[in-house]
C-alpha cells in the first residue's frame, strides 16, 4: 500500500495492540549513547589534569626562585619552554598532530627544571629537554604510551653524561643576591655520602637543620628543597582527586621506617628519618613523579607495592650506592615493574574461577 505522496504507508495497526506499544515515547538523543562500555564519565580531561599539576608545582617553584634567585628562574623557564618547543618540533618532523596545548610538555619541562641545579648551563637544560621529549616520550608513541617518567629519564641521562655540571650546587642566597659563580655548596646528601666514603660515618647528617629543609634553605635543585611548599601542592592534588594517598604514603613511609630502624641500630652510619625526609628530591618524587598516572600502577594494592618499592630502593641507593640521591633511579626502576605489579595485584572479577591443572 502506498500513500498519496508515493511513499510506503505504515501497515494497518493491529487492533489488539495498544497505541502505547506501537508508538513508544521518543527518547532525546542526548539522553543515551550507543557505544561500548565503560560509560562512566569523569569531569577531568588530560589538559585539565596536566595544568592542575603545573599549578600545584608553582609554590615549590616560587620558593626555589626566592632562594636561588635569577639563575633558578632561568633554568625553570628554559626547561619549560624547551620541552614545549621540542615536542612541537618533533611532532611536526614525525608527521604527528601537535599536542602541546594539553600541558604535558610544559609539565615535563617544569619537573625537569625543578630537578636540576639552579645554575645549570642553558645548553645542558636544552639537551635534557630533547631527551625528555624524544627518548622519554615520543619514541614510545607519545603521552599515555611512555613506560618511564620523561623528566626522570632526562635527569638520569644528564647525571650520567654530565656529572660535574649536575653535581655543582649553588647555596641558597636569596632572590636579590648575586653570588659569584665560583661559590658552590655541597648538598646534605652529598656531604653525607662523601663522609661515608672517606670516614665510614655520617656525622654531618646531625648538623642539618630540619627547619631549613622544611622551608627550602638547603643547597639542592631549584624546586625540591622546600618540603612545606611541596606538601601544599601535594595536598591540593589530593583534594582535587588527581592523586591518591597510596603512593606518597608508602613511598615516604618506607624510607622513614628503614631510616628510623637502621639509625637506631647504628646512628653513626645511618642518618635518621627526619634527615631523609627533608633532603634531596624525596618529597618531590613521592608526590609529583612517582604518582604519574601513565607510569604507575592502577590498583590500590599495586600503588602501595610500587610506592614501598620506590622507598626501599631510594634508601638503599642513598645508603650504599655510588650516587648521593636515589629517588630518580628508584622511580625509573619501579616504572619498569609497573606492568608486572598491575598483573599480580589486579582484583578478581566477580564470579571468576581459577583454572586448575
């Protein structure tokens, strides 16, 4: 049967079937979505997460600039701008879409700058930027595919390649001071490591003022010295739900526990928990780098195992390794184990039955 306009007419209605059955209510298209699961939606996007972490790092970066002055600011600016520029350049050369607006390159650069000595030469900072973006990120396929934290890949590369420049530290003299280039200072971890190698003791650890470590008045990288500023940024990320407590707590807790026990056994050989917590990049690593969502486990149990592993390795390298600091090496080693940790700590599916041979 055809309608007067030539189109096929609807078949006659079955009188036994109600009109509600034949003509169901129309559901607006925006109320449903024909797509595969999962259907859970979160309000955060990749750019919002990245720029939120950048904002959380700003207090510690500002304290670093305040204490280390213009050289510290220059390192942070060059590192941030360099990573953005290299990502845009490499993506164009590789025929990929330029994605610098997502904030991941800026975050990598800021983290790299905060992990470098305040007086690092510009050429070395730019080398680190190129390594972080290409070898640490794009060579694996880009954001979301990199197995290692890009900023730490660059830091370890620079530390191995340019040990003199990477272990030349400036004292925290203040924003408006201009110390001579020849003035350098050993970090507390470096001083302790030297004493352990030459005298077999770590007596200088007892001379570290914990207040100086909390506010940032210790020689070190431009953004790692102020524990208070880092904790403020970390608390902001916890409040926003960007990170959870599992990795930072297990990371810092394992270092503190090992340090406390061994210091009680041999205080002349092993510094206490307070010394480890306020020196080096421990808090920066635990809050902002070990928690990288791409390179860390996804299950709560896996996060605790991962964080505890980072802490144990950090303490072992600091106490027995050839380098004063162990945070970067520890996180990269645990990044490598993340897939294995996820495999063995994933929750069982409801109703799953293990197969028996």
